[in-house]
C-alpha cells in the first residue's frame, strides 16, 4: 500500500486515529477528531473520509461505539508512510548514561538497555545472541543399525550437535560416509556462518562422488547444517509488564503471547530475517509467527564475536514512534561501541 493511494486529508485522519488509539486504546469518532484535532474540517467531511479509509480496510468500526480503530493494514500504512521515530530527551539521557560507562561488557550494556525498554514501554523484550566466529572442527558418522546412524558435529567452543539419520539401504550408507569424508576434508576450520556458501561450491564434487545425491544433500543440510548450529541463545525480560496492557487482561490472549515468548524458533526466524537487512524492522503483520493481533519490533546489532537481536513484542497499537526510535538509538550506539 502506497502513500499515493490516500489524499493528504485522509493521511491526517488516519494518523490521528492511529496515534490516539496507540495512546489510550479507545475508538475515536469523527466528532472527537473535529473537536480535538482537525478543527478546520467539519464532522461530516471527516465522517466521509473515514468511510473511504474503512473501504480501504485501513480502519474499522468497533461493535461497542461509533468510533473507529486502525486495522493491521492501517498500522502497516502508518509505519511505512507516516511514522516519524521520536525519542524523548529523558529516555535519550538515560540511554547515554548506560553507554557512557566504561569497563562494562556489551552483554551488560544490552541488559541495562532492555531493562530501560521494559520500564519505559511496559513491554517485554527478547534478546537473541549468536556467535559470529564459531568454527566447525569435526564431523563424525556413527552407525547404530543397518538403517540408522548418528551424525556428530563438534564446534570450536566445544558445542556438540547430535542428530540421527535414517536411510533405506547400504548404498545410501556408503554415500553418507563419502559425503562426511568430503566435508571433513573441505569444511573443517570453516566459520559456521560461511558453511552455506562453502557447501554450494562443494555440490558438484559431491554430485560426482555419490549415487543418491538429492537424498544425501537434503539430509546433510537438514541434519548437519541447520540454522540452530550457530549457537543461538535467547533470553526474555519484562514479561510481568504484559498484564499492564489492556489487550492482555484476557487470560487466553495472555497465554497466547506467553507461549509465543517461549517459542525460541520464532525469535531465531526473526533474527535470521534481520541478518539479511541489518535494519530496525516493525513486523506489523505477525500471522506467519502465529500472532495476527500482535506486533514485533526488532533490531540487529552486528559485533566482532557475537551478533545480537533485540526484539520488543506487544499489542498492534504499541507506540511505533517511540519503539523504533529506542531500537535505532541502541543499535547505533552499540555498533559504535563495538568498533571502538
């Protein structure tokens, strides 16, 4: 959806509806907009423009009043076309004090920043940490049965990744041994983050050396080089603040978001998406994560030894301007600190 789809007046009205709903979680009527915000427009004109916004599915009418609230598409339009990040001087000063501390680890700085986020936004944060310099040291194939084996992968930090692999016949077992031998010859002492690119180079060699190429490569990628080998750690802070949000007074909704917070796979997926852009992103449509009525804001900080992902989760009406400004400020200061 593009800004050109709306007139300047429609953008003003949508901006007012979104920001007021973010502020107080209450629907807003054309009369309220006229009296308190857009006095140069009549209630009738505002009402007509709201009807247009409703047809475009950017706002919707609630069942309990004549007011309107934003839809997920309205929030998406707002953050893509209207939003201006805003960081209050008070929060900026507190963050600067955190970054001004000298002999403090990056991890401690992140902990202090996320505590400030929790307190100021009343929302939980998820910190995902991934080692950048983890290196592959060994791959072993241990037969258990004629159709079953264990694959062991050892990394430079001493992490051992273990997976079972099943196969139909001795031919595949032989191909597996050949593939493991090629990997040990060509991939040892490779950074885990570089494995995907290295495997692409090795594919022609493997294809010419094994009979069951498609099966072997599919199983190797799935069992050996899956994303969680990158030693990802996830921690959650500030879950107690969820009950301060009106949307989570409902027990079922609260259970839903708590289950989401505990699902580390989702945060790994978001971290993976963030590594591709490196930008601060607002995920206004979280249906793919099983949460169509929630919003996730996330930023990626690339360091020398570790990369960190800081995510904030909350209702769709969370304060976009403040959330994005905080995350962008933290990202800028942390990456500057990494490069000192």
